[in-house]
């Protein structure tokens, strides 16, 4: 038979239509581009001016993390090496406005990567889309503040896995995060709002995954400005190589936050048990911290 109604032609047309439909579905992904403003109404004291000293409640830290946090002196940030340090990828979503855009293959029009630039310290991050050809660097490869990120779509949610993060912090009061940590993020857009759900696992300092959420709102009038950062000598007279710290048992602020808010010492020192609602009853009935 000849003509458009021939069985062979019909099969070919059906395959072409199916291929076109699949292609359209492949590109029917949620668009994350835009200028996103951080809305810090959730956990505002921590995400705004910063947490208090020795305020570790709600963090599943182990003894090693707690001891390191208690040795942390806030004047560490006056050191020249620390003044222009950016937030790492796992903390960046907690803090700063950002612009997101995508890299598109000019021939296939597939999205090959998502990129972002944050206002704070002008940090740029690349999130590679996993097309089956992405190979993670070996474990011994160099680490960076943003790490190495690979993503895939799970329905309308962008699931991102990040490794190779430099050692940093999970809270800006000395609570550490090691370079062995692995970050899983779920990025979901709902209208003009964007939500990061982060799941941080760290075999060195966390006994359970730390799960947090951060929200953003689209703002078409906002832009990302340059962020020049000049390093200066803030405190003179220090000996060369001096690193501010507290020796074990010598942190003068250990109970300050607990006393101010009439909390138990156990609560402010954190641990996985402080994450759960059941712990509230123990806090209410426990002894208030006192020197």
C-alpha cells in the first residue's frame, strides 16, 4: 500500500509522535530562574544577626562536635584568614539572597546545569544535571566551599546531592561540620516561592541527619550587587600564628544563653534528643542552669 494510511507509515508516525511527546515531557521541568529573596521568618534569630554563644539545642551533635564548639572563640572572625570566608553550600541557603539561572545545550536545548550567585561574599555555585555522563571526582580530590553538586528531577522537585565540601559549620557559633559531610537538597518551587529542604549527614560530628528548610520569594526588582571584601588588621599586638580559642572547661559563656532564657544546661548543649517534641517536657521539668 502507498500513501499516508499505509500501516508502515502509521507506525512510523506513531513512533515519531511518541518521541516528540517524550521530548516535550523531558523539557517540561519547573523553571527555577530568577532573583530569589531569602525570607528568614523561620529561625530568624539564627539566620539574621546570628545565634547566641553555646546555643546548640536542636542539633544532633556528638561529643566531639560539642567539645570543638565550646572551644570556639567568636573573635576568630577577626583573623585575616576568616574575614572574607563565604558560607558553604549547606549554610548558604539559610542566609543570603540569590540569583539562579540555567545552562542550556544549544543543540538539544536540554538544561545541563543550574547556577546561582549569592549576595553574601558573591559566592557562585554550579549544580550539574545528571545525564548519565556526570562522574564525581574521587574522594581525594580537592574540596571547596560549594562542593560538587549533581541533580536530577524527582517529579517537580530538584533533588541535589553534594560532596567534596570544605570543613565549615552547621551553626554560626562554632558548631562544626567536617569535610566528610554529604548534603542532600530538595528544591521545590510553588508559584513565587522557592523552598530548600536540606538533609545534612556528617559521620564525624552528627549522630543523625540534620534536616532544615529555608524559604525564598521571587523579586523581579532585586539584583545581585558586587561584594568587595577587604581584609584588614582588626586587633593589633597578637603574636604571629595566634588562634583565638577557649581551653576545655574555660568557656566563660557556657551557661549564658541557658541562664538568660531559663533553660537546662542539657538543652543548650544539644544532641539528637533535643530535636524532638517529646524533649520539651524534660526541659520544662528539668533544673534551670545556674553557675
